[in-house]
C-alpha cells in the first residue's frame, strides 16, 4: 500500500496513538488503513459414498485438485459463500451441513472454513476456474495432487470421521508452509 | 474507495472479465481492489460460576457491556486474537477452550467468533478501551445494556448450555439489525 484510497495522498507506516502495531496512515487526511485476514470458504459435498472434487484451471496450483472454495464476499454469510463457490466452480447445487474444518493460516493471513454438504443432483459441470468437477470415492482421491494443505487436512478428517461414524468440528492452524507444499 | 492504493490513480467501479460483481478497478495500473468481510474475535472467560465482562470506554456503544473482542489482525490465528483482545481490554490472562459462537453479520460484512475460556488468575483490570472489567454471575448480567446483539446471543447460549451441562458450537446469522439495537 503506497497511497490513500480515500484522498490519493501518500501513506506512511506509523503506530497510531493508542495502537500497538504499525499501520498505513494517510499524511493528508489522517485515515488509518487497517489490513485484516481474509476468509476462504468451501464445501465438502457428498453423493452416496463419493465426494465432489474440482481440478483447478487457474493459478496458483493449476491442474491440482481441490474442494470448491474461494474468498468470502462482502454482504454474504459464510454459508452463502460456500453455496456460491460450489455453484461457480463445480456448477453444483448443494444443501449445507455444519461447519467441518476451521483452519488458521497466519503466515498468509487467511482462515479456511469448509462445510459438510449434500449434493442435490448430478447436474453439475466444471465452471470457468475448473478443468474438471467429478465425484470420487476414498480409494480414488489423488492424494499427491491436492492443491492446498487445508484441503488435504479436510479430506483426511472427513474419511477418518466417516469411519468412526461421527463428525465433529476440526480446528487447526498451519503456522508455516510445510516443505514442498504450496501453502 | 476513490484512489488506487498501489499507484494513486482514480479507481472506478466495474465488473472485471470473468467476474460477476462490480469491483474498484484502477484505471492506470489495472489493479482490482477486492473488499472482504472482517473477522471479530473474542472470549467468554469463566472463573468459578462467573464470567468476565467489560464496559466499553469507546464508541460505538460507549458505556455498554460486552465480552472482550475485537478485529483479528494479519499474521495471527483466531485463538491468538481472542487472547490478545482479552489482554488488551480486560488486562486478563486466559486459557482458551473451543469455539463457542460463530455469527454472520452480512449487513456489516463481519463475522463474530467467540471462544470459551478459563480465567487464569484474578490479576486483571480494564484496559484503555474499557471503563470496567468485572466478573458477573448470571443473575447480575445487565441484559438491557449489552453492547452488541452477537454478545447477547453468546451469553444466552452460554447460560442455556451450562444448565444443560453440555456445550456445543452455535452458528447463526443476523441478516438485518433488529429494531432498537445497534447491530
Ligand atoms: Zn488520505
Ligand atoms: Zn493503480
């Protein structure tokens, strides 16, 4: 951030009175420009014993597999974001279940939230950001080609909970990227 | 938003190619400035049968009661935000439990997340943003003077779950402000 989005004057990094962290402060109008974590929301949608996965048609991680997920928008709820992303990336209609994973990624200032869901019909097809959108059983999950660590974590929690016959909310945080993975 | 925070040129609202919503786009460098919901995190800290409440020394809702909570910062986890806000607003040290309420407020593009917590000692005192920080039992909660609807909801869920002897995650969304309340 170099300029004030309100008045266009240069900003500088300083600690405002009563604050403890450096912020981008406008030298002309005094506006303090806070920066905050972003929320990524997605869905793990089931159809019988299979789940809905997408193969990414965009960077980062072009060609790798993921659950439909994306940045939450202003003026929507977390659940609405999960429905929207699933429709956009997999062309799929789902019914939402409860929150399943909640993952802090402080090194990139993101939270990833995945909901359980039920696919409503088989009329789905990949959106512009996906190469494929398909249903896969546990034995066919491409474990070496999962796009993000949070998605890998979510899939592993899901199959483990399904074996136990009991699903619960899984919270974790990935403080630093693990070696050899993207995030 | 009037100006590009990257190059200082004017921005205009338009729908970028492949997108579906209007964004602030820079006419000079082409940067798309997305705006996303913010996350507010707090703690409901217990000491014996009492909980820790703060009376606000700042607007909005000066003089009203709340749980220690505030905007999550970049490069911290949700849990770290809850610890930090409790230290800043109540001068209190806590041990965090599990996520207790998750509240969507799409009309103000916020998510409020409150964790259960255990107060570690009685060495606490109000921070700069609080007039008071005190322990209160259920009978003494100032129900008519709670600062925010999400906090009122969280307190009610807490006392109800405590009576049942079983705590679970409560998710809800407040689509529009209810009459006569601030948020
Ligand atoms: Zn300015
Ligand atoms: Zn620009």
